[in-house]
């Protein structure tokens, strides 16, 4: 066992800081070959009455510590021992060496899933150790993996969707792919500008990513943002689903569901449906719209501000909204309809008596005054009502909503955030272009372009060489003409 411990402690070497990525990779592969020869008992048996984990530093000996944790979890059925291992795992996930872990992706995912299951079984709502571990491995969390979807599912199922925000708030810019053939693979130990350099389909950090996984991730993410009233982010996620390209212009049930929520979200956020993105697939959009017809009728009624008809349609279609899981959103849109009827008044009036507003809405003056007070308090309406006045004497005064109300510092913060997003986008596009140029299809395209004429005119690629006639071969065309 002492020899096994010595093997486990043999990496990293003392001069690890001075190693080049190639030297680091070579030393790591040698180390992995050595520990592969060790029996499973090397990770589970005590050494001088000490657990192997006590002899390893999780921040330095990240790989052997991880392997020991995984093997001990598999071998342990005792609840008390599992609690101790959970504590060890939580410490490990907070301080592991992310570069070392790039070489043992499959084992890292096993531990992450086990920790997530244990936390939920014990009733712990704080799932930050899991999200922090994902961010430690990949600070951008920008390469989509099945861990993204698994973690989001568990957060939603546990009734703690906000726990997924550290992951959801990061933008996805890449998906795991296999390294191109005949191109030297990027070493895990290299400094990668983007994480899709070491999170690949062969790295073990993810199972196979199917298109429906991506759609489900964005649809669930939109649910979370809708619940948190972050309508801008929810709209973005829903549009990702709606605009997802498909083979043979086929629409997905998840796209239909996203479109239904997208319609209702526009009513809530802006009082009208969002304009359909120009990049939509016309055939897919037509199919989606035909299925979501009841929602489009409801949205049209909302935009006409006909609240009586909206209420009637909402009641008639209750079963539809309920089966789709959108009944609550439909009711919220109904409440929003009254708010937008009031907001629309400021297009015509600067001030008017509350009694006039009540006549417009069809409510009593007292109920209207209470509703206006609530709208102002909740920030839906930039206005004021005569303080202390009765409903018959109170006056509603709309405030100026022109630009210039925001502070300079807020504008600077927004500009800085936009600049950062553009810089990130440039980085993502540059990486996508580089990887595209490594594909077989691009290489073939480049060869064809090289053979093209000055203006890449395909006519210039025609073979215009003239072959002299072969002596003794009858010329059929000449015979015909002669005839």
C-alpha cells in the first residue's frame, strides 16, 4: 500500500510550474498510466489506520483524490460514512485543480452528480457547491454539456429554480465536438481562450448532446426567468427555441410550447406580441402558428384592449391553457390588460379624474382608486393620485416618461455591459471561424475557391482546353452536315 500511495503522490512534480503544456501533458499521461495499474483497493483501504483521502491534498493531488472519492462512494453503504464523504466532496469541489481535472472528465461528472443527488436527498436547498464547481472548471460555462440540463432540471424539480441562475446567466457559445481529423489536437493543459478546446465529445465531461436537450434547456431556462419577471432574458431564451433550425423544415413540440409562452410574454412585458424575428423559418413558423391558433386569437383580443372578450375567451379555453401549463400566464395577462388600458390613457391625457378612469374600465370608483394606487406602488404606472382625496375627488396625473430620467452612472454601467458583450461575441465568432476552417467541408470549399477565376466566377473553372481530333475516327457531325 505504501508503494500505491507513493504512486498517487507522484504528481504533480516539484517543477510543475516550469513545465510547458507539452511537458505537462507528457508527465500527466505517464502518471495516468501508472495509476491505471493500481487495484481499486488502493483507493479504499486504510494506510497505517488512515483513510487515503487524509494523505492527499485535494487542491494539489486532485486526480487521485477524485478517484479515491469515487471508489469509496461506490463501496460505501453506511449513511454516516456517506455523510463524511459528502463533506470531503464539498471541500474538493471548492478547491480542485481545474487543469488536472480536464484529464478525468468522466470521474468528475460522476462525483458532481452524486453530490447533487445527496444534497437534494438531505433537503439542502443550497446547490451552490455544484454550480461553483461547474464555474471553477469552466468560468464561462459557455460550452453546453448535459450537466447544464441535468443541473437545471434538478433545480426546477427541487422548487429552487433561482439556484440555476449562476449557470443560466452565462451565454452558451459552443457545443462539444470531436477534434477535426488530420489536425493536431489541443492539449488539455494548454491555456484555452474558450472552453470548447478541452470540453469535447471525447473529454468525458458530457454525454452525447441531442438537439432536444438544447431546446429543453432554453425552454426550462425561460420558465425560470418568467417566474423571476426577467422578461428580457426569458424572451431571448424562447426565441432561441423558436428559431432553432431543423431538417426538412420540421417543427418540434418544444418550439410550439415556446411560441405559446412567447406570445403571452409579449402581452405581459409590452402590452402587445413581440415582432416575429426576421431569421425565422417560414415553413416552421407556419406550422407552429397553426397549432398555436387559440393563443394568437387571445393575443389579438388583448391588443384590441377588449377585456370582456378576453375574459370570455380565457374562460372558454381554460382546459387548453391548463393542459399546456399556461393557465397562470393567461390570467396574469388578463390582469395586465387592465393596466395597459390605464397606461394607454397617458397617450391622450396628462391628467383626468379617477371617476373618468373608472368609467373607462367599467369598475367602481373605489375599486379603480385602489387599483391605480397598487399600480403606482408596484412600478407599473409612472403617475400619482391626489393624496388623501376620496375616489370621487381624486385626480390621476401622469408623469413625464421621456429620456433623461436615468442617471449618468446607470447609463455608463449599461454601456460598459454592452461593450463587454460585444467583446465576448467577437471572441466567440473568431473561435467559430477558426474551427470552421479546420473542417473537411471548408477545406474542400477552399480548394474549389483556389481553382476559381479572379472573381470566383464558376465559368472560369470550366475546362476550356482543346483536344485535336484523332486521325481515323469518324466525325459524326461532319457526316450529318454533309448529308
